[in-house]
């Protein structure tokens, strides 16, 4: 294939994908806190169809587990919720509503779930381009009354990592009974020469791997030693976490 024909093929593929990508259904809210019991154990998830054709979706629940390295795994947990309806079809321009209710075991600390709204393939529906099935996962936590997060950090240390390079290591601890998001947090590392490195925003997401620290959990952090810093230096760490006790 010549370069000219390759460019033409890519342009055709982009044109076919554009109608499907330009229109989409919306799911909201994507962050939900539920009480373990009572009226506050119930919430709604709305699906608004912006497509010019009907959209079909189903809903299911999974338990979220985030380990100390920030790796997330999930397992089905439909028995912990009443999800009504199980599936729905939403016509163009309309909004459908799923009702969710927690019916699982009592909790003494926040427990995390993902409630996924998954698009289903509809047969006999005219499509203007390639059909792309889109899934949305709402972050749902069941939170006991008066739960609070409490984030602290251990003193950072410089150690030898893989390949012999120097890395900075420290541990974040959440000793509270509520989960804590770190996306709006800030970590400041300072060496004995007064040089500082601020970790926030996208850098925070890269360093932590997952910005959510569950209740009563730890997060091990390892990052390269900043350029120009001595491997024998003494480091201090300052932590700012909005919402943490």
C-alpha cells in the first residue's frame, strides 16, 4: 500500500467513526454516596440519549478492591443491591432512570462499589456509522454515619530501586472510616538544601496509580529521586488533603 492510499484509508476510517463518536448517551451522577440503611440507601442513575437512534443499556454492580499499590480489581456484587430495571431502552432525546438500593451487610467503614451502565447492541436499528458500545461506571460508596477519612504519611526515604537508580519511598495511610480521594490533594517533598517538589494534579495520579485511598487502607508510593537531589539527602514531606480529618 502506498503512502497516499494509506492516508486515504485512514481518512475513510475516521469519517466512518465520526458519526458514532460525535453523538453519545450520558450517564449521571458518576459519584454516589449511600447510607447503609434507610432512605439514603437509595439513589438514581439517569441515562440521557443524545444519539439519533435508540440506545439499550443494562446495569450491574461490582465490589471494588484497591490494593496498597493502587491496583483495582472488581467482583460481581449484584446481591448487595436492588437494581431496577435490569435493562432499559431509551429513545432519542429521552432520559431513562435506574433506581439503586443497597441491601448488603451493615458496614462499619465505607465500602466501595462500581455500578456499571453498559450499552447493549440493538439489532434492526439503522446506524449512520460504526457502532461503538460505551460503558459508564459510577463510583458508589456505602458510608456509615459520621465516617471520616484521616490521611497521614510516613517520613520519605531514599532507597535503591530496580536497575540501581535512587527512588523516594513513603506510605500514605488512611486510618479513617471513610474513603479519601487524592485528586485535589498536594504532597510537597523538600530536601535539606531547601529544594521542593510539589506533587498534585496529573502528577498525583501518576504517583499514586489510583487517587482513591479506601477506608483503613495504605498506599505505598515509589517515585524517582528528583534530578539534582542527593541520594544521601534527608527529605521531609508535607501533606494537604481537602476533606481529611
